[in-house]
C-alpha cells in the first residue's frame, strides 16, 4: 500500500520560513515575546520540531487501560458501602479508600477501625478489584484490618491487589511536625512494613505522594523533587531494616496530582519515570516500571460555577492517561462544596470511561514520545527536579529539610506567584476569576458533617505544606 503523504502538493516549509513569517507579524517586537515560562522558570517555545531520536518511556503496558479509581470517603460506613458497590457495578475497576486525616481527605474520610472497614467493604469482591489506601497516622492499621478481612473471607492476601500507601513523610509535611523525629520514626515504620508482610500482603506498602506539594501551590519540579526525596528516604529506611534494595524499590509507588495544564502534566508524569530510573541506576539496580497513580488536582477546584470543574478534571485525566498513569482518580466536580452526591460521582467515573472506551486514550504506549515540545518539557523538568532533589539531599534528607523550612518557603513563593497571576489576569479560573455568574444555582452536595480529628502532639514543629485552592481568595 502506498504511504499517504499529507500536504504533499504544498512545497516543503522550513523553520526559517516560519520565522520569517513570524517576524512580519511581530513587526519588530522580539521573538522572546512568544516564549512563555512555567513557574519553575522553564522556557516553552511556540514551535518545536519532532525529536527524531526519542524513544517511548516504559510504563503502563501498551494497550492496557489505566485503573478507573473512585474515592470512598463518606464518614458513614453504610453510605460508603453503598457508594462502593454502585461505583463497581457501573464501571469503576478500583477503589481509593480515603481515611479521615489523610493528605487527600479534604475534611471527610473513613474510620480506620476493623468494624468500619468490614462494613464499608461488605459484599465487595475483594479479589476481583484493586484497592488503593490513602492513610492517615490514626488509620495506619487499616491495611492490617483489610488483610484480616481477606482471611475471614478465605481470600489469600498475596493474590489481591492492594496498594497500602502509607506516607509518614508526606503526612509530616502536611501536618507541620510529628511526635517523633524521623530517625526514631523510621524503625517504627520499617517494622510496620514487616507486619504487613507477615499478614501476607505483597505491597507496594509506601506511597511517595506529590499532592502534598501540589495542593500547597508548588511547582512541577518541586513536586517531583519532593517525591524523589520521599521515595529515597523510604529506600534508605527499608535497606537499614535489612530489606534488599531490589525488594525495597518494589515496596514503593508514586502518586502525583494532575491538573488542567495538559502538556505540563504529561511532561511531569513522564519525567517522574525517567527520574526514578536514574535513582534505580544510581543504586545499581536494573530499572523497572514503577506504579504511578494520579488524582486530579484539588487546588484547581472552584466553588463558583463548579460545572467548569468537569472540564478541568477531563483535561487532567487526559493528561495523566497520556502521561502513563497506571491508575487515575477524578475528583467529583462538587468536591470543593462538600461531599459529592451520586450525580457528581457518576460524572467523575464516566469521564474516565468515555476517555478509555470511546476515545481509546490508553491504546498507545507513551503517545507523546518524539513530540518536540513535550520531550523538551520532560527533559527540562527532569533537570530542574533533580536539582531540587539534590538540594533536599544536601539538607540531610527530606525530614531535615522540612525542619529547616527552606523548602516550604520556596513552595510558598510559587503559590504567591500563582495567586498574583490570577489577580493580574495572567492566569484564569473560568467561572471564578473570569466570566463569573452571580445568579448561578448552587450545586447539590450530600448532607454530611466534616470529620473532626483530635490534635496530634508534636515533638518537632515546622511550617506545614497546607492545602489551598487557588480560587479561595476570590470566593
């Protein structure tokens, strides 16, 4: 079959031809006016040529769909169980169990007790789905209770797909301190992992969660540098406890936030895999694809005109899916208003199903490979994030860096720049900072009280990475 050459009847055009046309339009203005910059200061050109030598980044298996995860976070166990069953009956392939006090709880969340977990997972076919936990310090025993539930149902825990997702460093960063210094906490966490293994769970057990930084307004390189520092901290912890590095790296997975900047989010997810490969190679390990989970960004959610959140979430899911995420959770569009109702949950679920089953976004492995713009962004993010990671390492590791406070100040500076850009109109939140509708009808949410958590005693105290929605100043 002859190959179809698009636009073959037109003469070939070079970059120089394009630049001449651009120069006429600019009328003497410098070309740099067309170059934008990210909040990491990375230059984004208006036009790129194809990267002919780039290769696909190893990640999700070619043609394999990502896991469609749905958050289970209703504080009432019966209601949570009803939501879980409805989600699984209508297309979800995985559940994200969000426990009260976790980084992504946003005021709600499950109780981590044995009885509560058994009720929430009643009639759920636990050996047929994947489960990802978003744990808090008070709910760290929840995976042990889940393992016991497996045994009560005569299910071999080793044959189930459960990502425990304990992230004490992330929780410490979000809370602004901890009752124990990291050197004393690390052996406790290592023993916790051994207890999970003794219960028959196969892991992964630890999550390096970038939402802590993203929710606080940080940049892409800051988020990537942070999760690298977290993951390397867990590698050291496990190796000190006697776990071989080759085994330890399989006990860790990553979770990143996905927002509505499609190309930057795609580049961030691709960069994470390249960065982790470098860590593996530096550690003397042959690289393996790491499990990468995504959740659409909390900071881009708005209370005003919340229907626009559907569009933002759709772009975020597209970006995470094309960027190679293994599992994606879409925040329902009313999340900033309260606990989402069945309609909002259905839209969040169907957004993913349509993109998978009708748009076929998972059919091609790393479709951005070779794209000049995204390859350039990926490479620049890798370099910037690695520098951020090295800075955290020079401070003595993430825990020590948090105590010193420099990283939090850097994140706060980026957040302030984002907020100023919204005030100046350089950035926009549709329906909130531009095109607001004063007469809009309020969206419906469930009548559920937010969970009140007891104050945690802290031996070490520092500036927390506090979650902030960018729209808050305008609401």
